[in-house]
C-alpha cells in the first residue's frame, strides 16, 4: 500500500514538483529570514564576540553596551588589577571620531584603543598586514567595512594616510572581523594613540578587560570586582547579550523586521499546509475508493503519512540547502552578510513547523474519508 | 435503527429487510429508499433496473456495505454487516465483496494491472504476485495487452474492464456492479457478462448488477425493477412497460 501511496504522490510529475517546490520555497523563506534576523541582532555584540580571550568586561556603572559607554578615570585599571582572582587586566577604549579620507570625505568611525604592551583586544585574524605593525607609531588597522567604505576598490589601503582630529594616521593592516549592527567603520590602534585621535575629556577609559585566574569562574570574578571596586562588571556572554538586548529594546528594526519574520513563518507554513491539503483533496475519491474496497483507516493514515514524510523531507531538505547556500554565498561575497551562520535551532524550528502543518492539514483533509461512509465520498 | 437484532436469519445469500435511507437535501430530509425487502439466492445473476434517480446506486451501496441504511437489516452470507465495527466492516468488504463503481474510481497514477491488483495488495499479497494475478484477470477480460497503461491512456470501455478486473481479482463471494457494460460495445459487454456469470453460477456466490443495457437482459436469472425508492417488479423478465 505504501508503494501505491508513493505512486499517487509522484505519478503526476507536475503536481509533485509543485508540492516539493512549495515546501522548499517556504522552508527557504522561513530559514533564511530567521537566520538573517538572528545574525543581525547578534551584531549588537560583535565587539564582544571579536575578542575571545576576555572573561569579564569592567565599566562605569552607567555604561550599558559596547557602544553605550560612560568613560572611567584611568585609576580604574589598577583597582581591577588589585582584585584577587584577576589573572590580568588591560585598558580598552571605544569612542566615536570623524575621519578624513584620502579623497577628502568625512566618515564617522569607531576608534578602538588596544593595550599598548600586550595588544589584547585586537581581533586575532588579519586580512592584510601583521599584528606587530600596530607598534609602529601612528598606525591604524581598518576593518572590512572600513576597507570598502573609506577606499575605492582599486586602491590598496595599506600605506594610505587618514586624518583624525588633526592627527595623521597610516593604515598598515586590515582586520578580519564581523561588522557591527550599524556597520560603522572601525579603526584599531594602540591605546596611547587612540587618546590623541579622540578628542575628549579627562576620563577616557571605556573598559577594563579582565581574565579570571585558574579556578575562578567568570561569574565569581564579576562578584568580586563589583564588590571591591564599585564598578560594573559583566561576563563576556552576559555583556554580549546586553548588546543584543539593547538593539531589541531601543531600535525599531528588530520589531519591524521581527514582524516580517513572523509573517514569513506564517506565510511559509500556510503555503505548505495549503499545497499539501490540496494534494489530499485531489486524491480524496481515490482514498474513498480504497476504503470502499477494504483498506482500513489505519492503513490510509499510513499512506498519507508516507506521502507527507516523503514530500516533506525532500521539500524541506531542498529548502534548507538553498537557505544554507544563500547564506554562505552571501557571507563570502558581501560584508553585509559577513560572519552569518545558521544556528541549528532554526532548521529544527522550521522542520517542526513544516512537519506539524503537513500532518495537521493531511489529517484535516482526510477526515472526510476517515469519518464518513465510503459512498459519501463519491458525491 | 439499522441492524438485524429483530430479524431471523432466513439462510438467503443476501437478505435485505425494511431498508430505508434518508438524505439531507438542503435542510430537508429526502427519503430515497422506502422500506426495501429483498432476498437474493446464491448462484444467481440478479439485475436491478429502473429510471435514473430511482435509488439503484443507493440500494446496492447499502448491500455492498459502503453506505449505512437509515433503518433496516442487511445480511450478507449470514453476517449482519451494519452491526460490525467500522474496522470489521472494512475487512468484510475486503474479503467478501467486489464493487464496480459507476465512475470506475481508478487510481490515475498506477497502471491498469496495478489498479486491478489493489484488493490483493490491500490483503497483504506481494505486489508482483498480485500484479501477475491481476494481469491474468485482465487477459480474461480481453485487455491483457493494456496492462501497462495508465487509466488516462485507456478508452472508457477499457477503464470499465479494469474496474471489473479489480472487483473480481480476489474472487469475492458477492459482486456488486453499477452499470458494468454501459461503456462497452455489444461484444465486450457480453464477454464481461459471461465472466460475471461464471462467478455467479458458483453455488456459494452472488452477483447483483445495476443496468440499463437491454442487450444483456436475456442473461439475467432474475430482474428487479425499482421505481421511486421501491421495488415494483420482481421476475425473470422486464415488464414491457420498462422497455
Ligand atoms: N448523498 C446524497 N445526498 C443527497 N441526495 C442523494 C444522495 N445520494 C443520492 N441522492 C438522491 O437519491 C436519489 C437516488 O439516487 P441514486 O444514485 O441511488 O439513483 P440511481 O437509480 O442510481 O440513478 P442513476 O441511474 O442515474 O445512476 C436521487 O434523487 C439522488 O439525488
Ligand atoms: Mg446510479
């Protein structure tokens, strides 16, 4: 009987392809939208993600995220270093500045100041140049966004001169990092340089980045730092979440885009449900005939389950494949998708959605066959 | 209430007592069958004739166990079929009844032999063996050479014969046919009827045929005429009026 069920499904090529395409397209829609949404939101924390070796971020009690900062006096660094359980602690600066490009344009940038002696806080991978070049006076590294935004494509940015706060800066490297939520250009330089590039007040220290000593958990270190210094401390994961939450709470984008994602989910699921229930409806007389001949409800359910399983798996598989291709091709060719990945929860959620709707609509469409006397189906 | 609690088994192959059937026609109750009583003897070819809308399909659907009567009792070879559970009734149909639908109801995406093999496959027989047997049945119906074709590649008469093969392939004791020869030429029609006779003549079997086809009236052992939900004639010939 399963053979007959499969033939019913695949026998009419056009309908079968239509069904598979409908499910694949919906899966693509759902997975792709959810993936973009999750990745975009996560860019509220790229600065935190980009520095892997840090356990705890320490900041002024009113600072909230990587970009919402109230600077601290430089004494904060020594205060943190004196807390027991701190393996090391380094200063870290993040501030906004305006840069004049070689073409004379003005561009808003984020200047990141990195500990002069250790270079802790500099992302690990370089696209061009080497990390130690940052030691050369007046050096800045740009990120991928900066490479495309500040320079024409045919110009080699290495060696190019920029002007920041009336100071000269020379580009000597390109850092491989994911863009931030706002896709603002990021310039990396040593902490002492950064103080010159960013006009400012007496207090300039944005963060102290700390590492827990062996045997001390980040959570425990957070407690110790907060109680001893009166500063605010967050574990790396909590601080990343703060950045994401801030975006969700303070910009309309996640809400608006979120609605689109939910709509995409609903529409996708509706398409799957409709196509499959139409398929069952098309075959309702055949199921009726089978029941009249002597195929009991259990077997008819099994046949429909086989049909649902087959078409669902093929359609879903194709859809996820297309979505993965889309994301990875996008990530490889455009900064806008750089670092995008598909968390496993998304295909799983899609699978559950697709499976539920196929079985639910199949069930509903079949009810007429299962519940009524066979002769009624032929009317 | 349907069921045979108060009706004694009289030993007839098919025994129909006090059957009525109502349909809901736009909020109104439409009574299509008015208390049908009928016994069918085994080994006979029984015809049911009558005007369109007189209730022939309704009656044989009830006899074949695919439509519940509003009231009355149906016994098929001694089994009170409407007292069976849904599942048992389905099993009973699968083993005991072959039904030829007025509109064939073939599965369009499997070939003629596979269509004819459906009851055997449903009984759990290996698909290839079932298809072989179905093929042999198609040969007896003179369309063995069409066995590999899909229904939409067949003529109306050929489709009808595939439907007939499907009703006979598992050798059911009761065969019920709704207009089995309507789409056939005289020669094919007779061939089909000969086959149905072969089935019916066995002493433990029975065939009931709904037909308009006066070319085959001479083959009947018994002819029933229906008018407006009642059996108005029961004999070996059609009353002249009906012609
Ligand atoms: N499910 C139904 N709902 C409402 N009315 C029905 C239903 N089934 C049958 N009828 C009505 O019952 C009457 C008898 O129908 P039936 O199909 O038994 O006639 P028939 O004798 O087989 O006709 P034909 O020779 O045209 O096939 C018709 O008036 C029909 O409209
Ligand atoms: Mg009819």
